C-alpha cells in the first residue's frame, strides 16, 4: 500500500465545479493529479516523471479524510485585469475547514518505480487547489487513525472527479493550446463502513418503444414483451425466462419518466431485469433474443422496439439501482395477501419485502398516490388480477439497499416497482 498524506494547515481552498459558491470536499483525486503534474513540470522533473504520472492516472485512489466545515462563500468584488475603468468583478472564494488537517490518498498497488517517483515528487508540492491552499505532502505506508475511508465504488453516492488513462496527454494538449483542460470522468465512492444490501436482480436489458405509453397499462406491455422473447427462443427458452422450476427469474418492467418537475409519467422504455443467479449461457440467449426483436404486439397493435446506445436517464439502470435507504413506488404494489385479522397493512407489506428478497423495512407508509407526482394513482393501474389489493408505498430501510426494488404479487410484470426517493 502506498499512501500520499496531505496536510492542510490553513484549510482547503477550492471551489466545487458544480457549485462554485461551495467548497470542494474531500479534495478530488483529479485535483491532486493536476497538482502533481504542475509540480513535475515546475521542478524540471519531466519527462522522467511521465511514467509515474501515467501509472497514477490509470487507477482511482482511496480517499481518507475527516468531516469538514463547509459554508457558502460570500460575494467579493475584485478588480479585473487590464480594465482601465477599474470595474470590480463579483467573485467567491469558498474554502473548507476539516476537523483533521490530514487527508490521505491510498493506492493498493503501485510499481516500485512509481512509489519512488511519488516519494520524490510529494515534498515538492506547494498547494492543491488555489494558491492559498498550502499543503505539506509526504509518502507513508499507513493512514492515520480517525479518518473516514472513501473507497472507489461504481454504486457509491459520493461522486469525485478522477483521472483516467490519457489524462496527462489531455492536460499537455490543453496547456499547449492555452485552454482549460477538459473535465475528467466522475467516479463513485462509498464509505468503507457503509453496508449496501442487494436484491435478487442485477443487470438491465432495455428497449426503446417508438411511442410513449400510459403507465396505467404497463402490465399488458410487459406481458407482451415476455411473450415476444419466449416466441424468439421457442422450446429453448431457459427457465429464468418462463419461471417454471426457477427460484429466481427475469422481471419485466416499464421504465417510466418520473422523478423530475417536467415528468410525463409515461414510459417509452421497457426492460428485462436479469436475476443475479442467471447462468452465463441463459444470459447470452436472453440478450440475443432481445436484440432480435423489432416489435411487440400489444392488444393487436404492433409497436416497434430497438436497442439504444445512449439511453436517457429513465432507461438507465443507475436510475433504478442507486443505493438508498428510502424508496417510493412508481407503480403500485399488489399485495401478496390480504392482511389477516388484527394485522395492519404495513405489517403485511413488510412481509412482501422479505418474500421478495429484501431487508424488512423499518418504516412503511401506504397511500393511494405515489410520492412521484407524475405516477398514476394505485387504483388506476390495471393488474392481471383485478380484485387484488394494490397500494403505493414509501419505505425506509435501516441500511442502504441497491435496486432494482420490485415487490408484491406482480413484481415480475412491472408492478411494485420502486425508485430511490431524495
């Protein structure tokens, strides 16, 4: 393990690019990488450090830090350069005051040459962020105690800018042209102490419809998609598709437009969620069958479908899988059974979550209306069994749960579908 320790004795002065009036915290790995590149050039260690920097850009480091006091920076007015009229421009200078002045960046595996190069480069760092964000840096083998550990995690909710392969070349090209460097990619980070529970499904295979459809009739669409895929596969359809003899099988869901101020509540995408236990050859068969489809027949009407290379948010898996403690239904939950005498609806719904493979929620709120305003009311949605009790639900878990969250008697056909709330 190689740890680069940074000490910020006077606070960390850097603005969050997404919210320039707020400070960035913790320091983003790409911010550190740019500081290392600038130091290598200013100290005349380039091109000897090129191999070191190119190895660093290929892996996202762990970030170890404490909490920090962060407040919106007040407006300040400063003279502009080369302005004869001395017009003062509005500026903000946000900074964070960490509870502990040390921040550690840890790379699990670095070559010996890169470790030696980083040890040579670190003492030469003068600042990370703005020029007044002075820093003292050194390489260590361990992280000091008392710091939170943020680890790279594709499902992590903390998004940090991280370098990527080719980042050094991007910085060189931007400097030669006298321009700002292009933004790096964002990487997810999660606390090492934070536990995330996962449900029975993992991968989403999505199709785009050539027209938007009302969410009230989503069951008819998901049934048609299942029938179309089974028709393509014929007698070779795996049990994970038809569900007979399989403990876990594919769930067919709409992918509706909800969760923002201008949401339509309609859906223009349908998807198949593959179970975590799906066999590799069954997965390939399902993917091939989905790719062969060019239409689905819904109540005698053919609707064209196609794969998308860049789907909008509603049809991206992360929209429905982002780990969260609070989830709200987009389509109503169809009760697995009517509450027994003396049993509340909330208690019955808790069992539905357990039967579907999720933790038992600590709070359950049932209502006829969804927390997402564009979603239809519970009784407006058509079900396969018209007399079954259906309700919208908001639940809170004791720990973060990764989606998709599909619950209830008709969870395999798009009902009881949840989305993270907040």
